[in-house]
C-alpha cells in the first residue's frame, strides 16, 4: 500500500484538528454533557471513521478497506473495555462530573501520542525481524487467557494505583481538594498539584498498559503502518463522548471480557500462523517457512470479530434481563397466574413519613429529560 506523504499529512492534520475542536468547543468550558450531546457527537466521530474506511475501499481496494475496518472495530471494542478502568479511576478520585471531559481528552491525546510511537517501533521491528510476530502472537494469546480468567468486571472491583502513580504522589505534593479545572495551584508560596492532575496521570499510565495488547492486535490484522495508525486514531477519537454515552450501561456488558478474549485469542493464533509462514528461526523447521496451515484471510477475521461482538452483546443483555426478572419477581406479594403475577395494591404511607395521604393525588413522577446531565 503506497501512501504518499500528502495523504499522511492530511490525515494527521484531520486528527489534530478534531482534537483541537474537542478542546476548544467542548472541554474548554467545564460542564457535564447531556445524553443528547454525547449521542450526537459520538455518532459524528463514528461516521467520520466509516467515511474514512469507505475512502480506503475506493482508492486502495477491498483488501485494505477490510483490514482497516477489522482493525477499527477491534480497537474500538478494546477501547470500550478500557472505559471500565476509566470509570473506576473517576470514581476512585471523585472527579467532578463537569471536569471528567478534560481528564478524558488529555488522556486520549496522550494515548494517541504514545500509540503512535509504539506503532512506529512495531513497524520497524516487523520490517527487520520476522520473529516479532511470534512475540506479538504470544502476548495476545496470554492476554486472551487473562481476559477469560478474569470473568468480566464485577461490582467489587476497585482501582489499584500503579508504581508510576505512587511515585508521582511521593514526588509532588498534592492538595486534598479540587481547584476548578486547574492542574496545579500555589498555596502559601508553595506549588501543589491537584487531584485532577493525579487522575490524569492515572489514566495516562493505564494507557501504557492498554497499548500492550492494542498494538499487537492491530498488527495481527494489517501490517500497513498507515492503516494501523488510522484505525487506532479514529477508535480513540470520540471515546470521550462514548464514555458519557454508555458509562451507565457498562455494567450490563457482563460478557465483554469473554468476547474480547475470543477476539484477542483468534488474532494471536492468526499472528502465530503468519509467523510460521515467514519463519526464519533456525530451531523451527530448520529456518524454513511452515505453510501447512493456510493464513487466515481478512474477510474471515472481520466476520469472526463482528459475530463475536454481536453474540457477546446479545448474551450480556439477555443475562441482565433474566437477572432483573429474578430480582423483581420475589418482590410481588400476589400469586403467579398464567405467567403473570398479580401484584397486591400498594399501601400509601402516612404523610408524616414522606408519603401521600389517602385523599391526596401525588401526581406522576417526573423522569429526567435527555437534555439533563447524566448521572450514574
């Protein structure tokens, strides 16, 4: 895939422009985004990524277009899984709702820079050392095993500070309270960093770990550096809006870890097969290529990814529906008839206890509108 310099420059310019637009247009003024705002902008970023993929189809053919979409969907799925950690970080540091956008955008920008560096290093390693595919494959297979073993994300999970975060706390004095959206403040002539800066360091350090499985996964689907970069960039852009759109639904995706384990394991096997086809290690088949097992085509990779995500989502929602039904069923005091439970009429509470008197109409409950800020 021959990508001229001006295409690289245009793509990077588009990505930087979108980040600047996010900063100036949305994050500069702290506010808690509404459901409507999050849904609209999340859809816009997904639409941009799809249009980009269609352009790849148009100018470079179905092979590279399929590789881009397979990489984008995989990276987007891994990014959704990363949101679980972001939720834990926000809760652990009690980041105010209106400041969470700034932390997320800065964290995403750092992740994009970091992954670009990793992509360039990975591309150089692949070009010079074919055995790197064995290493990438082993990383993904191990990560898949760890994902499956974790069994999803339970409510009992808590965020554990890593060595980088603990070191930052020891080096920099930190205030106990937030100071608007400031990262550092001066108190009595001494400079302190705020909990907002600590939360940003936490997300940035988490991004380093996320890249360990993200970069090998995308290289398992395409070895084109341009597509690897674009798929990563477009999967990260819009992640801020997606966080506010689905953070209340994340707990319902109980089987997401299993689905990602299947995808990562599949890509890991695909990488090992590709490594065997390009084998140059003397202790494997005398340094000769091993082509007994055919390589996995792009269309099959894309199909496995889509079907796995579909099954994972449907199974998660079905389990949540069953759990809610089992939780609600014992609450009724009526008996079950023809598959339905006849509920006993609710008894009004005395007005002194915060209820309504028998002769007084309380009126309908008012549900929050879609323009009100979201709260978990």
